[in-house]
C-alpha cells in the first residue's frame, strides 16, 4: 500500500523557488549542475544557499557540498551517481541530517536529499511482519502507519520524529529499547541499492554455492566483484573477525563483516549484502528501497524512574536492572534536569524529579514481558529502594505521564547544547559502548580522563546496553579546546578497548570517529575494510573519508589523494578561526548571550523537521524544504554574520524574502526547539536593520500600521466594506499592494467594541469587585469583529470582575514588531506601559481577547523595554481564557453549557509561551467536551496569509490544520486567534468559528 497524506504532501507552489529569485550555480560546479538537470527529474540546486543549507548536520562539523539533488525515484539516483562519477565528484546520500558524528556532511559532494520525494511506504505485509519503503520515510510516520496492524519498526532513536529509516539503515541506528530489540541490522532484510557505477542491485539472503549464488558471481559486472570480494574477505579474516568484533548489543564501528555471512533459519549458510550496507554511511552504495522486518507493539507499558544521589551509584544498579524483564534501561543526570528546568518547552516535564537527584535510572516494562506492572515495579522497588542505593522512585503508568518522561529523555541531546556561552557539551566520544557490568568502573575512569583535561561532562542515555552518551564540555572555538577534544578521544578510546567495548554504539563513525577505527580493529581488519571499500567503490567517490580512509596516495584505491586520511579536528563548524559579527541591536539579547549566541544555539538536531506534533516549523511542514526549517534559517543567518556569505547578502532581496519573510513568526521554535532558537525574534531584529538601511515598502508600512487603517475602515463603514467588492478592486490591490486577490478581506463594523462599551458601561461596580480588569481592545476585535470582546466582558462580569475597555490606548505594537518596525513597536509599548502601569500598581490586570497581543505584552515588551514598570505590566497581562483559569474565576460562575463537543485550536504564540492550555480547562469546567488539537500555526499569521506571494504557502499550512479539524470527533471548532478564525472560516462551506470566550458566553445560565 502506498501511504499518501493530503495534508502533509509538499506542494511545489510553496517552494522558496516560487518567489522567482535567480539562484546561479557556483562556478566550479556549473557544468555538473547542467548535466544533472538534463537527466534528473527532481530538483537540482548548486547555488551558494544550497551549499550553506546542506553544509552541516547535528554534529560539530561543517563543510560545503558541491550541491544538492532531490531525486524523485531510483532512476534519478542512478543518473545522479553516473553523472557525478563522470565529473569525478563524490556523492553523499542524506536523510534528515540529524547525524551526530558528521556522516551527513560531505565536502565537495553531491548531496542526495532523499526526504523530499522518496519518502513513501510502499507495502506492508502484516502476516510476514515486513514493510517495504523508500529511504526518506520518517520513522515515526512508518510507525504511525503500522499501528493499525499492531506492529512497529523496533529500532527507536530519540530523533525518530524526524530521522528517516534510510538514515537509520545507513547509520545502523537504534534507541532506548535496544536491550530488548537490538539494532537496525537485525531488521534490514532486503535492499535496492545503486552502486558506484550506477547499476541497481537487489540484496537479500543468497545461499552460498547455490545456483543463484553461482549465477551472480559468474558475471563480469560490479555486483559479481562485490560478492566475490565480500566472501573472500570474510573467509580470509574469520579468526580476526571473531577476535576483534566486540560481543555487545551495540557496536556499529567499521563495516559489518561479522554479520554479512550467517546461518539462516533454515540452517543454510547465506550471504546477505543488506547487512553490510547497514552502518556503511553511504560509502558502499545508495539505498533506494528497503524491506525491513517488524515486531509487535506492546499494548501497554509502565515506567519506574529510580533516583540516586550519585552517578556511579546509578551505574552500579544497571547490571541488576538487566536481571528483570525490562524493555529499556535509560539514564539521565542532573545537568539534563537543570537545563530542562530552564527551558520553556521542557520545564513542566522535570517537575516530577525529586530534589537532590544526581542521576535517574529509568526502567520500562511492557505488557509482552510483564503481566502485572504494579507487582513488577514493587519487585524492583524492593531491589533498588529497600535494598539498593536509590533514594526515591517516580512511577508512571498512564500514557500521559510516561510520554512526559520520554519527552524529557529524548530531549537530552539538544537540551545540552543550550548551555550558555561558547563551551558546550559536544558529541565526539559520546557514543562509546562497554559491557553493562563494567559501566560503573568505566564511568569512574572516564571522570579521571575529564579531570586530567580540566573539564566535566553530561551523562545520559542507554545505560542498559552499556552506551552512555558522555559529552565533555569544551570550547571548540579555541585551539586548546580542539586539541583537548583530540586528546580526550585518544584517552577514552584506550579506555574503551581495555573494557572490550566499541567506539560507537549507535551514532556511527562519520568525521568524529573514523580516524580511530584502525585502533579498534587492528591492521589486518583495517586492510580488509579498505579492500572492501575499493571493491564496492573503485574510485572512492561514495562519501570518501568516512568509516574507512586511505593511508596515503599509494594505498589501495584511485590515483591521487581522494579518501586519504581522517582527522576529527578538520571541517569543524566553528574552530579557532571562526568569528561572528555581534551587531548593535534594537532588541535586548542579554538573556541569550547576544544576537550571535542566539543564532549559534542551533545545533542542527533537526527537531524543526518534525511534522507529527507541536508547532515548529509550519512552513517546512507545507513545503518540505530545508530552507524553510528553523535550522535552515539559523544556518543562513550564521553564514551571514560569520562572513561565510558576502557582507551585504543579508540585505539582498533573496535573503530577505526566502530566509526571513517565509518565517511566519509563530514563535514555535522558542518552545519546541530544545535550545530555544527564537527565529521570530531574530527575524524582527534583522528586518528592522534592513528597514533602517534599505527602507520599507508600502505594503509593509500599511500592515505595520494596521490599527490606523482599521480605525479608518470602521469610521467609513459600510462604504469601506463595499470598496473591496467593486469589480477589479481585488486585482488592483494585488497589483499595487501585493494583497492576494483570492483572500477574503476583513470587514469593518461601524460600532467598535469601545463604542459599544462606552454606551453600555460596566455592570459590576469597582467597589463590589475583587478583581479589576482593563480589557485591551486590539484592532481586529475593536474594529472588525467585536463579538468576542463583548463575550469577554459578559463572562468576566459573570465572574464578578469589574471591567473597563479604554479607547485611548495605543495598539500593542504586535503588527509593527512582526514586520520589523521595532522603533514603532517600542513607541507603542512605551505608551501602553505608561498608561497601564499606574493601574497595575493599583491591582488591575490587563486582559486580551487576541492571543498575539497578550503575548506581545508578556514576552516581546520585555525585549523592547528594560525597566521595572514593563516587568510589572507584563506580569499583569493575560489572555482572557488564561486569566479565568489562573484565578479560577470560572468556578464561581453558574454554567449551563449545551451538550456539545468542541475541537480547540490553540494560538501558536500562546503555545510557544506555554499559555494555550488554559482555554481547555475552562471550557471543560463550563460543561463542554473538548478535543485539544495538536496543531501547528494556521498559516494566516497576521498579514502573511494576505500577501500574494505567500498565499499558496499559507493555504498549504492551513490544509494541515483543516486535516486536524476533519479528523477530530468534535462537532465544531473554536480558536482564540483572529487570524486562525479567518483561515478556518475561509474554507468552502464553513462559517467563521467562534472564540472560546464566545462559547463561554453562550453557556452562561
């Protein structure tokens, strides 16, 4: 079955290329790019932007590729390999680019981005428990499709929400459940692979010396040579293979010579080259299709998190934990907890961790291994609490409670990179694996190595499999830090060998560890690896320098120095020569360590490529393009401020429109990005600097001052509403202002919210009220759609609140801020703070109907103004549903809600500041059944959805939300954001949905 998703399928009309900017090929690769375009159906990009976007991954490395090809099918891959070979340019297949050892970085390579088009699930055979898929399929998407059959793909890396199955095969990935299921090579059964000469082979179990085998090796093609060489190398080196490969659940260093020939279930000796391509990191061939085996998914699980006062005590408990029927044994240390507590997106998940926890060991039980969870946990409690060294336990039985713990664990890697300043806990020796029984001794010895180098580290991950992700904290912007990294790696690899371990347990060799592979396997197997590589890739054009390297120009392989040498200190993203410009900024960046530090917080982990939950990043979800991810934008900004791009490039039309203006400013990255890369803030600052230098267009100025335009529209209503409906008016607006003619424009009301309230007046006298509120009349609520404002007044008064709706306050400045007019936004912020501070000091709160204006007060005002008055006003600002919930004012109201279910689409700005959930609680207490949608931005994003060049992208993002609404069992949908309601109301056959507070007003008895 082919899996198609109408809401997430990339639409080429949403591509940055649709903006029409020239993207000239880099001169050195122009002829190659032209040849590729003649034969490849997919996108071909060899311009400087493409090079920057694909120069890095989730590791410490960076190197510009030649360019990028997004193949549509195996034929495109074959053509790309053949043409690159003709031009003697290396090839690198790439998945999500979340790799931690640099294996998705290829200097001067043609990058094959398999995620853009080759991401289908082709077939599922539930009875055989197998699935056939393309390499760009995201693992969580695979598991979602398999759920109806009660199946899953067993390896589960922490990055499964964006990592591809193909990338996992190339890396030989695994995850938290390797103690139960093992690693990817155990589940990779058959592959379709493009070899270095462009030929396509099908790898599967082939019985040695069978007619099938004899027919293969009798040929004179590359496939025959590969089969003959592999068998010869395995047989010639059998004793060395037995001696050198560690006996561990996780060992992915080097090539899988120990697994390529084996006895199958029928007792036959078979050769399966699939096992050899697993973990080869694209150095032996390009996988275009995979058939993988599956496992049944346990129906239920339970967690027990044991808390220890010392890290080594937790390590001593690991062998004991493995005596029980557990599916996972994971570790987190206090550094992970500390960073999570300081993160907007993860602070809530760390609340359950007891004070004084230096390390926590997490045990998971599943219903396929354990019948009675509480009895199983009671047994381990007795072992670790009553008779062991743990001082407390956190038990989690519900899906929600377990999901919260797993979110914390899976965020450990990117969270650690949010450490302030240049020293970071970098990945380079973090993936070493030793026998679990020796883990405590290994950790103590590792700490000795760190002391010798005057540093410390963070500890977490897969303790049950002996794989601890230990990340030394170093400053890789200095020569001393770089040399310390190399010295630590030398010492730790010595230590790992003493414990009969592996240098990599799941993250692979890449640029970080390939240098040390000869040390692990010895000269004989190292020679075998080089002969193997040369058999598959005679010219060493497939990702050269990874997994294996040539010891010199005279070594096996081609003439010249291609593939010669490996040094973990080369191709660093930063390095001793790295410098970045720290501009004078209009906004306050002290909390982030400066503008450049906020940009550099992006570690490349790729969380912004997730499409299944959260907010970040809506434009990527609609387009599937790297440039439309938070990572892509941060990489482009980093290139601009570090001199990697020309000095004035940041002010070019292309940079402004493709990098910055395609960001909708949803702020999802502020919370969903584990390191908190706030692209909306960075965008506002850079747009402001651009306006200062280059000026601003008419449409930008109009939208930045939308409150003035709205006030005029209201004053002229209903004539102002008729103007837009005149024949040809919409085409004129598109031609002159760039406002999409397809979009329904807001209408204006002759009686504003302020006018209505002035005539009506407050119904709860101030002297009788315990709470006093200024209801802020934002332009949309005031002049276009007052109904939610009126409902807010009625509900607040029903709760006994004294309400005022002043008409003399400036606009919040949200529109000006979003458009990059920070001086105008600051003036409005100052005006509001000056007007509201005396009231706040007198006990008043400031309440908003429109979420984006509430968050403007709560968040952006603190970046625009720096004094105690703004802190007071910001602290007294609430969205109306947040206000009711925080003070529990709704509990005093007599509700009479109809029997109705509602789907709730929260506003992305409120989600980013962890304030969107309040509406759900209030609506439920009022008597509604509520389905909170796990949805991203609606796609309107203020002015974004009105802009002609963004209309298609806005609609594509909207379709994602529409799909969530359609899938909900609820009868109707509610949304607090005015833009969201407009987008939802523009659907064919649908009315504009209500604000949640309107539902509350309807439920008043």
